[in-house]
C-alpha cells in the first residue's frame, strides 16, 4: 500500500485544490477511531461534519447497506421501489411532530442526496409555495437569510453567503441568483424590520441555521427561535430551518429547534441521516406547502433521490439514533466536554482563548489568532479536529464517544494548547 505521503501527493496532483485538508490519510475506521495507512490511531473529533453521529461503520448500518445492496440499489424515480415509501413514512412519523402543521394537512418530503441538494430543493419549494399559495407576484419573492450562514456551495447558495473569500470566491462565481436578503444572525427584531421594509406580501421565507456550524458554532440568544416563529406566523412567512449539521441528536435534542420547543414549517436534513455511510438528505414539510396543488410531476427530481439503498441506510440510522438515546448521550457527554475545556481554558494557553461555546457535542473553542498550526499539532498527537474561519476549532466527535475517550482527548488538548 502507498504511504500517507504518497496518497497526499496523488490528491494534490489529480484533484483540484478546492479543499485545504489536514495532512492525514484515513484508511480504516471504527466507532470514534480512525487509522492511517501506517497504522497510527486517531480520535475523530469532526465526525465528517456531524455525519458520523452513530460512529464509523456502525455494524447495523453496514448490515442494512450490505443486505439492500445485494437486492436492488437504484431504480430512479421513473419507477417505484419498495423502500422509499417506508422511509418517507418513517420521516413523517419521526420528524413530523417537529414540523408546524396548523391545518393537520399531513407531512410530505422530497428525498435527495446531499445537504446542498436539500437546501436547493427547499428554495424551489419555498418559491413555488410563495407564488401559488401566498400569491406573491411572479419573480418578486424574497427569501431572507443570515449573515455568516453556510447552506452549501452551489451558485445560488454561494450568492447569498457573506463569506466573500471561501464561498463567494471574491465574485469569481457571479453573477448570483437574485431574490435573497441577508440580515444579522440572532436578531429577531431586525428580521421583523426587514419583512416590513420589503413588504410582508413579498417575503416567502426565512431560512437559517438554529446554530451556525461552519461559522464557528454560533449559538443564538435564548428565545430567538421562539421570537422568529412568532414573526413568521404573524406575516405568513415560512420558517425554514437548515438542520443538516445540527439535526439527529447532535446538539442534545433530536433537532436543535427542540431546545425552544419551536416547530418550523420546513426542515432541511442530511449528513447523519445517511449514517455516515451513504449520502441521504430530505426536505421535510407539509402537504399544504408541497402537496399536489403546489408541486407537479417533473418540477423537481433526482435520479438517485429516494433510491432503495439510501432509504434502507437512512431508516436504520434513524432507528439507531432513537434506540441508543443519542440525544441524551450528546447532552451528557457535551456538558462534560465543555466543562473540562473551560477548566483548561482558565490556564495560560499558548494563544489566548476568546470563547468556548456549544450545545451537546457541537463545540467550538475560539482563539484570538490563527490556529491552523494547533489543529495540525493536535493531529500529530492523535486528535483530528478542524479549524474554521482561521481562529476557531470545532470539536464534534461521534455521539457514541465515552467519558474515558473524552478524557483521553482532553489530556492531549491540554498538552497542545497550554503553556508548560
């Protein structure tokens, strides 16, 4: 087998440099642990951006994948298959209680593959609902989003990002799709002001993350989600939550919106839905919003969306999240992780710490200076984490992590960041 160095050189030669990965090669994984080709062991504290909530290669998910792969994997949506219906029924039963459905119209979903596809799907559904149901004048619908959001990297999504360098690429991906308004995150008063300023009759939706992950685990003020719900209801604006990274127990609740007992009109899901094994995403909402009077055949689709292999994997992933009480586990382990990090932060660190924040096992340590070298030093000592926005390190291990494994990680973190 080639060495780690040779694999990295191959990536550099044959892959466009659209990522700046930590210089480590993962060739094997199990639970919270991953291994490089030389056999060195690392604790995964990124979980593929929260895709690996159930741990790497969970045996039950692997079994579901293997069983389904030997029967039928792909039919396309030109035909029905015997797994999509049961999967969407499960979403209706499990996710439905978290969705606002004031008329009890019922829960409907559109299955897709990646998180970005779920967001793009949501945008189309929002606009269709806006024109057909809310009667917004054609081509005048506005979707409000937040500064520092991260919803993906398609042309449209890049266009309503405020990240000029990484996502908008200094304008080199323009011209961008119109119809979006960016406001500060966590400011419900500004949301209402902008709705009034635009004209409530032209605002279709407010799309945002209940906790901004890529921005550095930005947690909004207490009560923000409840206030947003009130405003959206008042002006007949869809409240759309991107829970692609925060959903499925990551923050200590099944969905992050559950921390304030708030029900959005639409949930955009992905990452952990595929059990860290297969890309599965979904736009989950109500029949009032995407029923047959709004969405007609041919208006949206995906060859792989709702394929039987994806559905079998996703059903098993949901089952494990519920059965293994991963929300409660994230609450307990996350509180312990943050407590210990704050104790370490009280010591004299090599770079001053600005803030330690998070919910459940979605945690960030923000420093006052660039910390890429700290991330690489953590890697050298057996901890895989990732920097974001140059000064913040995210710690988001699989939710199956034990207290002993957290202690092991924290000893290394302290060794790396504290002056000795």
